[in-house]
């Protein structure tokens, strides 16, 4: 069976102080084992506010403490029309990739943030991580109880599929790379039900969309040390992290083999095909 | 510098000689100041040249029944006040038995024949390279120094006191780089690459290596009797923050006198400073390494690499 997907897109991206606007339209055809992709040679007639990207980048720069280096900042906003068979849909996306560095302690934290527009991207995570990197002062053992902040939890979540105390759920919303509506369902191991297509140039792959951990607590205000950022991945569920105990920020290592409680979703992040971050109590 | 960059790229993937992916990509980027207006417009002349280059690669890819081949042909034209230049590149990544090389049509036959003979041993016992001198054969030292010197130079890392006999230069073969500047060679021991490159019309041009030539002048030439011999690396990474180089070695032997043992793939992870301190000897002229596909900020580019046989003393 031949499957044909088409995309018309316009994106504006700020990267290395250059502002790039790119228009493109292309199609991908899957015919049995063979995947082909080519430009359509059509004009793209989509509107996009260019100023949003530059203004948002300025806001990011403004909330990074002086002692912390903004190593990378890439901000983009785009709009795209998709067509698969007889289904046609439109998506608006905004993304920010931020790499913050504490050079003296040789620590780097990367944040990938996303929403439908730059205005929808919360800067809270950049502020928290920036301030944490500025304050980090020592190494310490992992506390017996701690809560992982939603941003850090969102980056860990796809790795926690078989960890005790956590149930992963695909959240409903939008369409996948083959035009199918994304529906809510419990996620265990692959194969996943929906197709992710980040570009028309790449063969779609099965991934869970808008992944979240099933909440087990109505509110999450646990008064314990807080893991605010991941600085390295050591193994499947082992991470180098920054932890804030209220008095100091320290580097530590955590190994997640059990989650005691999960708070409600507190933000969407563009890891894979999307992940909601929640507070996780370890 | 204000310039216009046009590119057409064709790439394909073959598995066991059967095409499973084919792509055509075309586009134009017009840069004025810090603004770049990009679209997927197709230049008919570049498309024709690219098609001819790709037609050379396709039958070679089909001739590999026992592996996977990715072939890429790209033709770009850059116009600026420095003039105009077209540049064609063609490369193939061939994977057989889990080991990959990057090759070109002129080296394809020799490289694939060699690759078929280097399947790693079945043993998965971890290799501890520490405590063993390493002899870097077949130009593989260029990959180590591409990471430790080239990428460090791209990131404006602090200069180190490399051995006085060492030479590491980036020598692009094109006249005008991807940002419209006149290209020139750069001494990577003292400066970053002088040329800007970009992978696609959607990308920002950034300073990148093009053709890294490692050489020596009057280096010690002693070869240790007991050593690890490295022939091929599967991938490398340099972290500018920790200044640590990570290199996955995919073909190597442990040599101890007359005893020669094939090693499974292993990872070398060392600081730039430790690599500098370990460089002990070099012999012969630079020889071509079968290619490096190098990624920075998601832009994957082929970087040609050459190096003489080199020796590092015990790392770690």
C-alpha cells in the first residue's frame, strides 16, 4: 500500500545570532519498504510573526544570572499544514533549546521547551535552573526523600517505563504523523500506537505522544529537597542532578527504582513526541 | 558577508543492495547581515550535476549484498562579492557486520574489501586500554586529533603545548566557503578553522573543519613492541566544558611480541591534556582515514582526515 504525506511549512529560527526564515513544502511516499522524499516546488502561503522569536530570546537572556553562561540558545516558531491521504491539519509550534553552563564547576544543563507559540513557553524553568547553577556549591549524598521538579521529571519520564510506582499514559490531543487522532492509553513497551514524523524527510517512527505519569496525588507541595536539573545521564535510571534543599544547591547522583508519588501534570515539553512534566516524589 | 547559497542534495539508503530510502533536497539561502531568507527553491543546473554525481554512487551501493550503504551527493553554489563557486561532494557510509566506514567512489572497492575482513571478535569482554601504548594505524590518529585539537579549536579552547613536531592543519579544497568568504588553510594548533560550512540551506554557516591533515616534522619514530593497534574508530565526541574526548574504537588488536589478539569495540575517554601528554611518536607520511561524519549543532558534514602512523603512550 502506498502512503503519501505532504507538508507545507514556514519557520523562523534564531540561532547563533542569525535570524533564519525558511519556507518549504515537501512530500514523503512510503511504498512497501521504499521511503522517498522530495520538495513539492510549491509556494508556502502561511503567516508567522517574526518578532516573537527575537523578543522571546531577549527574555531568556534576561533571566540568566550573570555568573551563568548561556552556551546555546536556539528559538524557533513555525506553522505547518500537513496532509495524509484525505486528512489535512495545521500545527503551530514554538521551541527553545537552552544550554546553561557553570564553567567553574564544569556543569551544563540543557532545557528543551515548547508550546504553540513563544508566548506560551514558560520561563520559570530557565530561571530556576539558572539560579540553581549560580548557587551550586558542593557535592553531597542524595537525600532519602526528594521531589523531582516537573522539567527534570519530563526528561526522565521516557526512561521510567517499568519503574515501580509509575504508570505512563499517552495523553489525547492532535494528530500523529499519519493523520490519526491521538487517543489516551496506557503505555508499556514498544510498539507504540502512533507515528511520530518530525520532518517530511525522515521515515516516521512509532512513539508515545504527550506522555505523562498517572497522577497519584492531587497536589504536590512536598517539603523535601528538590531535584531541579539533570546534569548527566549515567545509566538507564541513574542521573547526575542538581538538588536544592532550601539552604544550598548541591550536585548528587540519584538512582530511580521506585516512585513514591506523582503530582498532576505541570507543563508540556518537546522531548520525543511530547512529555508532560509532573513532580515525582522519590 | 552577504551571500547566496544554493544547494541540491540526493541521498539514499540501501540494505543488502536494495534501495529502501531515497531523498531529494534543494534550497537557497540568501544572507543579508544577520538575516537569512531560505526556501526550498531548486536550481536546475545544480540538480543536473547532483543527479550525475548520485548516479555514480547508486550502482556501488547496490553492489553491497552483505551490508547497509548510505550514499550522499551534494552540489552547492555560493555567490558573494568574492565571486562564485560550485562545489560537488559525494560520500558513502558502508556498514558491514556492525562496523562502518565513510568512503568515496575512488576508494570504495579497497575500503569495502578491507571492511569485510575486519569483523570484530564475538567476545564482548571489556577492553581496558589503559596501561597500553596505542599505535594509531591507517590514519586513525586524525580522528583522535580531529576531536582533541580540531573541535577544541572550533570552540576557542585554551591552546595547549602540543609536541613541537606535530602539525595539524585544516585545508579546504574549495575556493569560497559556504558563507561567501575566500577559503584558506588554518593551523588548528593556533586558530579555529577559517572556513564556514553548512549542511543545508536551512542551517546557519558555522566554522567547521573540512579536510584535516595531521603531519609531523622530526618526530620520534619508535614503535613499542607491546601495544594496542587501532585501525578504525566508529565515532567520537569532544565536550568543550569538560575538555574530554570520547572515541569509540571499532577495529583494534592487542599486540604483544608475536602474539596478536583482535579486540571487541571499546571506548577511549580521556582529557585533551592527557592526550597531549601522551603523543609520543609519528612515522611516515599522512595517509587517508576512511572518513568522518562530523556533527555540530545537528549539522552533519563529512570531514576528510589524514594522519601518519602515530603512537600515544599509556593513557589513563
